[in-house]
């Protein structure tokens, strides 16, 4: 094996090694640096990386130190922590929006709607680039194949999922097999497999290239409303109205664990970056942390007085945010489950919460027609994003954290820049 080059991954921090085998094929290997902080000793960390990684010789140590320093600089930058200003208002669809999502670079985003279409937008200008037409009912779930961004999937109440070329708008495949509405979907990290979850109590795994169904994930007793791949694409977690979540092996479609313990419907699920833990949020007002290898519940995060509607890790997995119908948001330590902060200020339920890539800010979307930016550590509200005239149900940061989008039932999508 021969090392060819280094690649940086800023969020979460890490170094990717691209190397060549004897047959000239190229592979990659990741060195995760999830604990990188202002207290990191760059020299000691470089020594450890060089000693532990056979592909990296002693002569590469100065380059490793430089890469670590660049990662540190990006993690600690404050340039994206000022106020956001309204950049564009997009009257995106003739009927209500269902969702919106960025590609990795943040130069494009997509919106789904009750008007049966998905639209592709240019972030910098607010121009509509494409309208993806072909579904016969509501387009409810949408996603890019990040980090690549050259494909889009749309899941519809017409029971199908469609794959599109994000540059040309060509419909590449239509995935048929579900018997009722598709309400959640995702690409695996490699962009080779799609997972869809449906109100028919099943999830399905599809091959991107051929369009064939690889596995049907059968086992839930009620609707599947949330699903996510882990970082390597080896597992999928599904959350259901049957009060359980299930972990599935993507290679054979078999159940690895059933996570039991909630006393209400599951609303949201996610893996941490290391994929050793996952979280589930429920209308029983709790969030649970699960050990992926054993299937056991590690912690139950309580404190909310109403349903939990969304849960999310930060990029490194060190912290968790929960959004609730009680109008508050809470952050917890991702390992021991200790409450860190309670975010108080909204006057309506919070349906969505997300960390910025740096993990320093949190955005929340509420039925009170506002989104709020919070300090992730202290819980202080840094800014209220006003202007929507109806409930905000979707919000997200771009990869750099300097742009965000909010989607509302007022049929508009707003672009905010820092």
C-alpha cells in the first residue's frame, strides 16, 4: 500500500488517507479526531497518529501537524457566530411545503410540497433551477446523496420513491413496492443504497444503480416514521408508532436489536458519528440513549412536560438536543445523559432542532412562527428569526454554518445568511 494524499474532514474533525493498492485501485481510511479542542497538544497528537498509522511515515509528521492546526482553526472560528440576516424569501410552491434540505456544500437546496413536486434552488441567488415532476401525490420526504450531491430522492404519498439527477432533473428510477405512503427516506453514506420507511409498517432498502429492492425490513407492528443509516452504512435504525425502534443489518435485512422501553410512539431517531450509540425520541416525553452492540438502554433523558418531536446529535456525538411540544428545547451530555441547558423562549411547540456544524449554535423551528438561534452551551437565545406568517416546521444549517433555511406552512422558504 502506498499513501497518495491527505484529505481534511472539518465536521466532525478528521483526516482521510487516500492510498493505492498494488493493483492500482485506490482506497480511503479515516482518522477520526472527535475530541479535538482548544486544549489539544498538536505535537503529541501528531506523534500518536504517526506511531499508530503504518501508512504515515515519520517524514509526514510536519504535514500532519499542519493538518491538525488547520482543523483546529476551523473548529474554533467565530466568524459564523454573528447575527443572521434575511437574504431571500422564496414563494416556493403553490401548495404547502413539506420539507427542505441542503446539499453538502450548501450551494443548492431542495423543497418538497403538497403540489406533488420537488424543486431545486440555488442558494446564492434564490433562483429555481429545476422542478422535479412525476409523483401523483404529496412529495413528503426528500434528500440529497450527500456528500456527492449529484442525486436526489423523493418519497411520496403515492407509495413510490423516485431517484433524480440533481443537475438535469432526469428521473433515473422509480422504486415501487410499498403499499401505503412513504414518509421517511435516506441515502447511505456511500450513496449506493436508499432506505425508505412507510405507513405500511415496513422499510425497504433499494439499490441506487439498478433500482431493485435489496431487502424488505419486516417486523414493526405500526407505521415507520423515522429512519437513519449509521456512518458506515452497515446498519439502519427505524422508529415506529409501535413504541419501538429496530436496528437492522443492511447486508442481509435482518433485525439486530429491537429497542423496547418507550411508552409512546417514536418520533425521531439518530446514530452518533461513532455509530456505537443511537437515540430515540418519543411522545412519552423522553429520549433514550441505546448501546448499538448490546441493544441495551444506557440512559433515559427526562424533563420535558410534553411530547418530544425531534432529537439530534451534534457532529461529534458529544451532545444531544431534544425538541418538544412543551415549547422548550434541552441539551444533554451525549455520554452520561446529564442535562446541560434548557432553552426557554418559544410560545409554541418546537418541531425541529439542529446543531450547527461547529456545535456552538442550535436552531429551533416552532409553531409560534419563529425560528431561534441559541448558544449551545449556555442556552442563551442569541437571535429570533421573524417574518414567517405561519408555523415553521423545517430548519437546517449548511455545511459551513453560515447559511440556514427555514420552511413554513405559509408556503415560503427563507434563506438566512450570517
